[in-house]
C-alpha cells in the first residue's frame, strides 16, 4: 500500500476554523486526521501542505517512522504549528492502518484499558452573562447527564484583577456550585491570564467551592512560576495545552508544577507523543486529562488515546457546537451516565464529508479570551453535541 495523495479541508465553526487532513492510498483506503490550531488556521494549513511531497509514495503502515522523519526534516522540530500538523498527519496514517487491519486505533496504541471514559462538559455556559445565567446553564448540563463541568469565569482579567472583578468571579462560581450541589465536579479554566500573586489569592478565595482544578492559571512560559503557584494554591493545578514537547512535560513533572497534566493530542504532535507524556506521568502517579476543545476528528483521536493509557482521568467534551458539525463529520458518540463509550469501529471511527466542508469556508476569527467574550462564542448557532438520551440530540 502506498500514499497517493493528500488534501487539507478547512471548515468554519464560528468559534474557530477546523483543519482536517485526508490521506489517500492506492488501495482505496483513506484516512482522516485533525490539525486544528485555534486562531492560527492558515499557518497550520501551510505546514501540512509542506509535508505532502514527502508523503507521496510512502507506506502508510510506517506511522512512527514517517512522523519522526517529517519531524527531523522540518529542522525547526518544535512549536504549535509543526506539532499540530504532525498530529493530524499521524492520525490520518493510523486511521488508514486501523481500517486496513480491521481494528480500532487504540489497538495500534497498545490496546484499551477501559470501555468508557468519564466526561466533563465545556462550552455549556455559552450565552451566560450574569451569575444566575451560569447557574441555569449548569443545571441544564447536569440534566443532560454530565457529572463534571468546566468553564472560564475570569472574563476580561489579565495578570491582575481589581476587587470588582474578583468579586464577580467568586459570585459566578458560587452560583454554579449552589445550582449543581456538592456532588458535581467543577473545574475552572484561567487560560493563562493571571500573575503569581493573583493566581494564589484567587485559589484561596475559591477554595470553599471544592473545585477539582484550576487550569493554566499563568501564561505558559515559566514552569518555575507555575510551581510557585502550585506550592501555595488551595486548589489542584492543571496545565499542558500550550506545551508542545514531551521534554516540557518532563519539566512540569520534575518541578512539581502540576497536579493534573493536560496534553493536547494534536498540538503535542500526535497520539504516540502523548503516550510518552502519559507514561512519564504514570511513573509519578499523576493523572492525565487530555485537552480536547476543538473538532469531531480530534475528539475521536483523543478518545482512542484516552482508552489506551492507564492513568487517564477525565475527558473534555464540547457540549455545544454549531449545528453543521454533524454535516462535516459523521461521528457516533454514545453517552451514558456521564461517560462516553469507547468506539469499536476500525480506524478512528469517523468519516469526513468533503463537500460539506466547502459549504462552510474559512472565516477570520479573533481570540475572545481577553475581551471577556468567551461566553458568547457560537451562541446564535449553538446546538447540543452530546448529552441527554445519549445520541447527541
């Protein structure tokens, strides 16, 4: 079997543009991967296209060798753009190999540890403005079957927060905790927006709400600073979405900077690289909760990875997305009692609709984090992805 061609597809989903890569073979088997890099669409597309001439004629079964050669021959070797491109290409190769062998991708990663993965909802809060709005949406998410919720209540904060901002964040968290009760896991995403003293102060102010973690409290550049926060935080610290090499995760572990690691299967360079990180974490008995807020193919990639690692903790799901998500990719998500069932179909178990992607072409999207508009993305077109009866309706 040989690779005969590659195509890149971009589809806008309001909050960002999804990037899919598809590889074709002379046997008629194709494979799909996702390389979405939020708000950096055009550069990751260019990186994938640069790889095409090196892929043609290769045996797609040589997955690790192909990815390692592309990595080596890039010369620059690292960064979110290259690693996201490699992650998408690797997934497409594994999809081909799984389909050819008639096995799910997790079998190519060493087999599965579990038949289902515990989930938490993200994007459930879209449209909320006041604390009572967050409370109502949280109750709805729990009614849909979720037992864990994550959101960003820090609005337009950057580095420091004045007293009014601090009080508003506390009021939002209090409203959600009161709405869902003590048995629902709550996680806060800070998106790297605070400085060290502010992060420590907010962790202490929010301690009484029994939070599962505070995610990425600081900008990602200084792991030493993150370790300072973790040493004094009253809440467990999670991080990892903006680290792109296993060596950086080794540093996070060695410096005791996190309680929960959150590698992104795409941005880290693929499932095999993420398995390396999970293995390092497992030697120190640290849990891994993969970062997964993008599209349906990445969701499948992350689901197979989650099934294959012993120290998996909890799975991030996009609860609300644009209605045309289902047009773009056929995905069969079975949701029961706050868990997603691990798929059993060969390959990744998803299929890309090439024609549908053309209906939703690239559109520029702006980073919403520092404008305080995180809760309004995609509100007008939002639709449930999973939850309720388990079919995604």
